[in-house]
C-alpha cells in the first residue's frame, strides 16, 4: 500500500470512532397540553434533541 492510502484509511478509522452529533429540532407556535389537567400553553416551544424532548 502507498503511504497516502494508509493515511486515508487511518483517518477514516479515527473519524468513525467519534459519535455522530445529534441534530436538534424546535417545534414552535403550537398549543401544548401537559396531560396533568393544567391549562393549555399557547405559543409554546418544544425542543427535540436526539431521543430527549424538553
């Protein structure tokens, strides 16, 4: 193998070891009903990041 090919393979292996970043999404402007009997929250924002909803 040539040196550039070895370097490219080593770099690809190193980058594959890092976890991929998760993209975040924001749902804005909707009405949120919390399910606990409270009043609906108008113009709310829901953030989704990976598997977490806040």
